[in-house]
C-alpha cells in the first residue's frame, strides 16, 4: 500500500495541527513498516521520522505560497505519478478532483468556522467555510478527533455518519512529569517564577474565554499567581489590556509562546491548570497538563469533559462565579488536588498516538482493500 500524506502543516507556521501530524507520523511510519509513505509539501520541510519507509516529495512552484491552490491543481498529478492508494489530509488540504483512483481520508480537528467564527480572521474564516464542507463530503472517510466533533460534522457539514470514524488524539511523548523540585528550579531560573501558581495554556483569542477567568480571579483574592502561556491571536486587544492591568497588580504573568520542554516544566511545577475555553474540538492542553502531573479545572463545554473524564473538575462554561467557587474549593483541598494528579495519570493512559496510528492504518486498509 502506498500512503500519501499532506505535509502542508510543516511548510508554514507550526500550529496544533502540525504538532498532531508530527506525533501521528512518528508512530504511523512504524505501524506501516512494510508500506511506503510519501509526504507532500509545496515548500521544503525539515522532518526526521523513525525508519526508512518514508520520503518527502517537495514540489515548489508559483502556487507554493497558496497551499489551497497547490492542493487542488498540483497535488492530484503528483498522487497519480506516485500511484498513491490512499491520501491522508488535514483540513482543508484534500484535492476535490483526482487524476487516478485514490481513496481520500480527512482528519477533522474542529468546526471553529461554524461554532466560534468570532475567533478567526476573516480571510481564514471565509476559506474554511468555503472549503470545509466540500472536502469533508469528498473524502471517503472523515476521521474526527472526538465524539463531539463527530456529532458537529454531521450537524454542520452534513457528512454521512456512516463514513465518520473517531480516532482520538493524545499528549505528545515529551509531556511527562518532572520531579516537583526540579521543575520549580527550571521555572525559577528561566521565568523567575517562585512558589505556587495557576497556569492557562492557549492562544489568546475570544473562544478561549480569558475574561471569565479574569473575573473569577478577582473573586478569589487568595488565589496564587496566574501564568498565561500562548501566542497572541485574533481580536485579543481587550484581553491584553486586562492582562496588563492584572500584571501591574501582581495577579498575572504573561509568558507568550514557550518551547515544549519549558512547557513541560511549567506544567510540572504548577499547582493547578485552569482551562475556561468555550469550545474545543479536542482540548489537548488538558491531557498535556495531566501527563505532567498537573490537576485540571476545566469548563464543561464541547469535547472537554470527554477528554478530561473523571480526572478533571468542571465549572459551567462562561460562568465566572461558578469558576471562582470551584477554584476556591480546590485551593482549600490539598488532598483533592493530589487525588486529581493520580486520576490524571490514569486518564492520560487511555489515550495513545500509537493506538491512534493503528486505528488510522486500519481505516486506510478498509478503504483501499474492502
């Protein structure tokens, strides 16, 4: 079997989709060691995977800066030349028309353009709204990263439920607990953080709902410092103004985007991770925090209870008073926090990129050979 893989996520800004794809490919090439994997990109990419059964095919041309056009007009010819049996794409990098018989599998991470359009830039929103429905319906199988996303795909994209499969994500291999004192020494040296703190990891954008967290924080004056990690997103000016005010009061520290190795230490040293997001297709930071031994207090929205399971505590999404109540209760209950750490490790073990890769390969074989 010849497997074609959409490598566009590696050619541009490395986002959550790229992180997911890298983790999946590291397992996938080992699961299909007897098959050939060809990764396609409009630009040169730096990618090192285990094994020797994969290759990268880079085809730069005038359309390389327009990945959507490159996907529709250049990629079909490449798939034909290489006699690809099944092509695996991330939204929205799936060719609508092919030049040879080739099965198409699309992984759908979320439906932000439909559920939380206010958190996207207009250009990206229009592109996703234009393409997501036709590519999802053109795919032979739509792989969703959560049961919630699967239900939304049926509802918003009118995808036939018979061709939807759920293959859940996992925390990347590098997210493991550091000894508490080691982690605290690292964050003290690198970020000048000392003592207990709360942590929230996300892009600063509307659907992550920082305002609800800030309002709750003001109701819990005994709460430790809140550390914010993540890059600046769309429509974030008002949030950054409030961050500035809270930083002056000594209630918040904004670190921006950090490397995964630093994020591991920040999670491991934190007292509690708080995740108030109003919508997530999966909610990977919940698992990453748990994998590092950090208990999680999350909103009850979308897929988050599905990911956090019984290991997390939940508050009503958008309700800052309920969040403050839950936060205050946890800060006063050290034994409950320790129990959440233990439950978190058990929960993380239910998710695995090796298992996800095996499930994905099973789907490939079904669409090619059945």
